[in-house]
C-alpha cells in the first residue's frame, strides 16, 4: 500500500471538454484550492497532440507537451487525470500511469464499466490508486457518498436518472409535447447531445454508470453485459401522454436492487408517479436515490454532465488524492470490484412490479375481453383501463390505442401473455410495455 501523499503536480491527459475544464479550474483556482484544502495542487502538464482548445481557454503554453513518457518520469507529477475517453488509448495511458506509480483520476465510465476490475488490480499491484467521482453523475458527489458517507449502511437499492441528454429529451416530450426526433434535435442544438447520440439514447451510458455505482454500493462485481438495457429512442410520444393522464412521468431509470436470490440491475424507460422525488428532475439534471438500512432514503441532485460540473468532481478527486485520502480508501475498503467475485445478476423476467401496457387494436366487439382473458390466464390482474378513440376512427378499419395498467406481477409472466396478445388478429403490431416504478419504502433497522 502506498501511504505517502502523492506529489501535488498534476498532468491532464487530453484537453477536450472535460480535460480543458479541469485544466482551467486547476490553473485559475489554484489559490482557492490551496486556501480551502491546505495543499498547493498545481497544474504541471497538459498532454495532447492538438492544443487549439487549450489555447482558446488561455492555458499556459509552458504546460503543453505530447511526450507522455517524460511526464510519467517526472517525480513532481503525482496525479494523472485521464480525460482521453474511449476504451483503447485511454486504457493504455491508464496502465502506463499506474505502473509509473501515479495516482490516476478519471471520468471514463465506459472504461471502468468494461475494465474496472483489471485496472484496479494493476493499481493495487503497483501500490497506486485510482479515483473516479466524475464517472457517475457529473458534479454530483455520489461516489463519495457510497465510499464514505454511507459506509455504515447496508445499501438495499439505487434508483438513478443518470443521463442528462435523455432527461432533457424526456422533459421536452412531457412538457412541450415534442416528438422524440424534435426533442433530440433541440438537445443537439443546445450542445446537450452528441452528433451521434447513440451511447446516450440507447441507455448504454447509463448502464456504464449503474454498473460502477452498484459495485460500490453492494461491494460486489457485476457484469455490464448482463445488465438488461433499453433506451428512449423507441419511446412513443403517445405513451408519454397517456402516462401523464394516469399520473406518471416517463424517465430513463437506472435501478440496482438487492434481492433475496441475487441482485437486479437494469436500465430502461419507466413510469414514476408525479409525487415521486425523481419525477421532479427536469432538463439535463441528474439525480440518484440511495436506500440504506440505517439512514433510509438519501437523494443526490445536480448537473450530471458538462465541462465545469465534471471538472469540479475531477478536482475533488485530485485534492483527495493529494491529501492521501483516496489512496487510503482504495487500499482499505473492500468495496472495489477487483476485491470481489462476480455476483449473481437476476434476469429482467424475475422483476416483480406494476406495468403499463398499450395495444393498438382494431375496433371490434370483444377486444378487451379477449386481451383480459389472456392476461388472466397468466395470473395478471388488471388495475385500470383507458381508451380514447380518435375522431376519424370508428369504422373498424383503423387501429385504436387501449391502455391497461396491471397490479404487481412477475415480468416473465407478462412477457408470456403479451406474446399471445401480439399474435391476435385484432392487434395491430406489438404491445408496448413500460414498468411502473413506485417509490421504494424505507426499511430502517
């Protein structure tokens, strides 16, 4: 274990949005950081091949270099910040820095979700450590909460809105009635979505984050590939509106729960009551609800992306590393993935809950009775029913939406029922199914 405090010199690898904001924060706020932390943390290097963005931020040319090996050989550099992103080059830089005895700070959730245990093992073998507050929730200190403030708790569940792009899009759809494509275009125009938004809207970015958070919350190792993931890119505005009529808000929800027979991790659109605390999270903001057996429900809210908020989280890790706190935590706590064996992850079919179902059906006698009968045969009880007939319909030739909500049921049973419903001649296309997530009761010991 490396118990010494790392040298306060910092090297930032990559000067894009997050790297540039981090370098700018360290350079501009050096005096403030020293005043508040008591340690003179200093930006010594910016490592990149193109420094146009760094120059636009007014960062000192004396910090610019493309020679990573020279940076890693400098004994005054104790902390390396990886903001390159991706899985290949970043992983190579990561390993080189750790093997050179440097503490590594990163916001790279994809790298940690795919290769976290491997990289943590490299850090441990070399007496170094890694910190990743900025990987989940941008500027929200949720990693710090899991590895510090909530340590006395058995964590039972995590619920999170962890992608600002998706939350912005869903807010636009719910509040302004915009179609998904139009809301996405607005997000791109405002700089809240990439030109290729697939990683965000598919749910994979959120899956990376919940995999990391769940591993720390439960002290287990989870397989990203075993997390059921659905995005918002197929969500229909019709369902958002019907959900609102029923008193629900659509959110891309990340869930991790401790169950008696394993752990359930999932990412997908869900309906939550307008009274649920997470329903109040609008626009590009993020939030995480964490339930502990002693503390009960705690909630963390803030900006989940963007250069400045993310740089704030990166800087917090730098300061903590310079104090020696993160190194001690990394080498002491048993929560990290490399110290735990793979855990049993339950399939989506094992989930028990309430559900929203929309079927497009032809306006013929006995439609509801037929569908109700199939649901009943699969032990699914109907809670409510809603049908609105468009003005131009009524001749039996056009399909009309019917909406059903269920009482608690096993998702596997519902999937089986909907397979039968989808085969009916009276049903046009496939049914839409959305989980209704109720506010979790506190389970205080």
